[in-house]
C-alpha cells in the first residue's frame, strides 16, 4: 500500500508517468477497500495510507483518493475512545473496535503525536470533514503540553491510555518511540499557518532541551551528535533515526525560527554524513555510540543498514534551503553505495547485513519506506526545480507524503 501511495503521489505530478498512474488509480478504484475484519496500527495506517491518499488527492485533484481517505480516516476513529482520550495503538477497521497492545495499556508518544497532520487535513477548509477528527488529535497535544515528567521540553517514550500520564519516565531520546513528536510540533505549526503558539512553544522548548541535555561533541573529530539521557545518565548512543533532526531544524529556520537552528542543522548533517562515509561500505549503521574522549571516533552498536530515509531527507532540506551542492554530492555517494552493496537482481534493493564487512550476506527483505521515502527524497534532492513540491506550499508528513500548508486567514 505504501508503494502504491508513493507511485500515485509522485508519478502524476512530477514524473508524468501517466500510464502507470492510471493503472494505479484503477487498482485503487476497483480493489482498495477497508471493510475488512482486520486489526491495523493507528499510527502506521495514518501516516502511510491516510497520508498517502490525502497527498495524492491534493497533487492530482482526483476525488477518488479523497473518498478513500475519508473512509479510512473515519474507520480509525474508534482508537480515540479511551478514558484519557490518548488513543489506543490498534483498530479493527471492520468491526469498529480498538485496543492497546496485548502486553501493555501504553501507547508510544511518537505514535500518538504523529497522526495530527493527517487528521487535521481531513477537517481543513478544502475538505471540511467533521471537526471531531481535528479536536481528537488536538486534545492529545493539549494534554502532553500540560503533563509533568518532561526534561526541559523533552518527553518520555510512553504514555498510558487509561490515565493519560507518561510512563517509563526518566528516559529521553530523539530516537525510536519519541522522534516524530518533535517533527510534528513544528510541522503542525507550519501546516496551520504559524498561528498555533502552543505548538511553537513546545517545539522551541524541546530544541533548547536537546541543546542542554543531549548535545555533545565526539573525540577526536569534534562531531556534534545527539545522545540520550536515562535517569540522569548521559549515553552517547545515537540512532540513525535521529538524522531527521537536521532537516527539521533547517525547516524551522527557513520558517523564521532562530538562525542558530540552521547552524546546528549543518553540524548535525555533517555528523549524519560521517556515519555513512566512515564505514567500510559507505552505509550508516542503525545505531552508533560516539566516543567523547581520545580514541576511536565511534563504536557501531547495530551493524546493519535498513536503507532508512532520515539522512537523505535531511540532505534534501539542507540543499533546498542553502543551495549548497555538497549536499547533493553526499546524497549521490550514499545512493551509489546503496546500489553497490544492497541491490540484488530479484528485488532491486535489500538490507545490508553489516556496514563493516562487505563479504557478509544481505537479508531477503526490503522495507516499504525505501520506496515510499528514501527514493522519493533522493529524487527531490537531485532535482534543481525547487517548485517540485514547493516547501512554501507543502509540508511533508513523517512518511514523506506532502500535504498543503493552509492559507493564513
């Protein structure tokens, strides 16, 4: 489904592969139905399917995709029927029921705070679906704004759906389970015409929290990196997922936020690039631990590469805003290494088992985000036509689907 949304969103608007677009559209019209007795993840379905359908509607003007978006959006609403109004993680889109994971009553903070762009768009002036949808996702942000348990604007990774309180407190990261919370603070503010002060306040406070608590320099190279804090103890662990941050910081600076955000974006972009270039394959590991004292620059924690999009995404933003061609050059290096070490004749792309040892096997798996995000951002990075998905008109959701920025009243 993500592949389909990727194809229909970009083929029609930028690549002009009209025959392929019509084939995909015919499949959506004839085969895509959501009246199924199946559990789906609220977050994944929102960012991939709902976001993709909304994006395709706005890029093509074809109401087929809007109708499908309204259908799936409505079917996801039972997730919000919780005692706290913090949504459950899973929804049965056929039965209209929802529940948390079987092992906990918690939801992850990133998941419940990274569905807002899409549900807000369903109630935008261009669509005008029931404001209940927008109110439901706005309530989540209001509650988190008021919650105790933050560290200078940084949030824990889990929140309870029964009482609406943070759980597993004391661990603060910009990696998995928290990352897109920060991304969507900024992007909601941009989407809404820069009028929602609470979102801006929370974003700016969080960036200051990053600077104060998570930002360090490596040794001996002096690379700026974002670590983690666990119960007061700093860890030099940095996920590849955190490489979304240079692009987010640059987007904020472009939209009038402090200029030092762009300075930090450039520093972190260099670090994310070095996470690739210092490996034998030229591909970044999933997780690294930076040294803060004299010695080896970094220790690889998880040696595989999943073809993730975050670094390429940030390169796209940095190139758009600075017009510095080195960011295109860095992206070209990464793309060449993807082709060299992960491409196989049967499925065209794969998982690099080890970023150190080029002799190790690759895994027979390709995540959908490689087509839906990584390749899309490569295409946009290498395009010198800045009107292709203009960042003055669109904001990308966390699955790389562009949604329109609302006109200021």
